[in-house]
C-alpha cells in the first residue's frame, strides 16, 4: 500500500523492516512497531493514514503471532538488547570502513541503517546519551560521505 | 455527515490505540 505523504518520516524505517523480513524478523517487527507508534503521532486522522496504519497494525499482530515464542518479542528487555546490539554492529562495521578509508555504498547504508535502528530503540524508552550521539554521528557521516562520493570528492 | 465522519474517525483511532496497547502489553 502506498505510504501517505503525511507519514513520510517513517518510510525508511518501514523499508528497513521489509529488508529484514527474512534476515532478522525481530528487527523487522520492532521497525514496524516504531513506525506504528510514530505514525499514530504523525497523523491517524486523515482516512488514508488511518487505513495505512490499520494495515500496518494487522501486519504487526500477525508477526506477533508468528514470533510470539521468541524471547526478543515476548520480553522487552531482550528485544531492547537485540535491537541495540544489531544497531551497534552496523555502526561499528561502517565506522571501521570509514577509518580504513574504504568509502562505498554499503558502509553509507550501514551508517544510515544504524541511525534508523537507534530511532527504533526509542520504543523501549528514552535513548541513552551515548546512543543519541551515535545516532547523530551515524546520520551525519552517512550524509557527508554520500555527498562526497556524489561530488567526486574524497571524504576526510 | 461531518459529525458522523468525525466520530467514525475517532472510533477507529481509539481502536488502533487499543490494539497497539494490547500488542505491547503482551510483550
């Protein structure tokens, strides 16, 4: 279903959910949960947004049934650790590539996806200061390196 | 129609909030 423009802010989290459907269903579930909660705050009034959010909720409930016995889904503290570990793993991969001077689409995507997953961590509560800094740095780095490569410059 | 539309909208919003709360409570 097409994403209504009012919900544009969650489109990348939903794409990350789709990309992880098979690879890591727990990541996919929490990306959708974050998108659902954020979408409800963005706009649950206009009919097309409400329709979209109802579909997303249907998806979440069926994922919940499929994954219900997974501790990462049934216990928030386990889910929190799962998402945080995954986000930091992506961040470290990208950071290592950056420090080694290896700039490519994959590492840009890893920086950006790690920042999205740090957004998702907020479903479990306030982000730590460290994760807020990580998210800011990862988003800035992804944008900076992307622009450098687009302009044919070497990132510093 | 305006008021009916509004009450349908808010009923659906409430239902979504309840489903979300239920989903999270079961975690």
